[in-house]
């Protein structure tokens, strides 16, 4: 069995995230760029008076990845380089409508992971991965993904299959690099939750 150590600076990271979220104003319905003296509108994602409600912000090499609702596609993953031209939706994870939300963005290595929804009515929550090198979003693992955390360039998550009921899995962002990390009860009824 392997153990996963949480970073010693977790409370600091949570504080930094709260400060970062403070720069986003739900009332203004825009993504903001903050300087020492002023805030300026980068992109009015949900134009008009409605809020795009940016959430789940993560940074990677000068880019901010987040989820937002543009009023047409529901909540989807977005990326911004701090300019209007460089702010765009990454992928529409559910093109057949409905009030579905992409969520829980996290970075590991040169990839951003998030949960989205496939183009079906199953309601399953697959893990998507956005590869920063190829700028390509793809479904990495089909539905049933529960809580996940990035650690040392990989993502660890609970996943439920018929052969492995809610076991801990690990991925490096590739199909070949995804599999069971820790099987608590091989073939047994025990469920990790």
C-alpha cells in the first residue's frame, strides 16, 4: 500500500485561493484582471446583467483555467490569458442542453483535469483532461468519478467499476497511465468512500 501525503502548506494554499476568488465579482458578471490600482474587464462572458459566476480557478504557466456560464452552454471550462482575445471556452462537455455543470478543475503536470458531462442523458460524471501541449480536451475516464486530488504530477481519484467498487485510481493524464492505485478489497464488497 502507498500513502499520499498532503502538502504542508495546504492552509496557505486555501487562503491564496480565497484571495484569488475575492478578485472575481459575481455582481459584475465578468472575469476581472487586477492591477495594483485598478480592476479592468477582461471578458464579459455572459453579456448583459447576468453573472457568468466564474468558479474553480486554477493557474498554469500564465493562464487561468476556470468554469463559467455564458448563458448559452451552462457551466463549462474556460481559459484566459488575461485578454479578451485570449479568453475562450475550452469545450462544450454537454451539447444536448440541460443544466449540467463542469467542475472541480485541478492541474497535474502539463494537464488540467475537470469533471464534465458526456453527450448523453446518463448523468454520469466523466473525467476530462486538457493537454496544455496539444491544447486538446478529451474524455479520459467515463462516469463514476468521485473526489480527486493532484499529487506529484498525477491525479488520484475514487472510481466505481463492477470489478473495483469505489477504489482509488491514479492517472498521469493518459489512458495508458490510468488504473487502480489501491484495491482495498479485491473482488470484495468493501467500498471506499
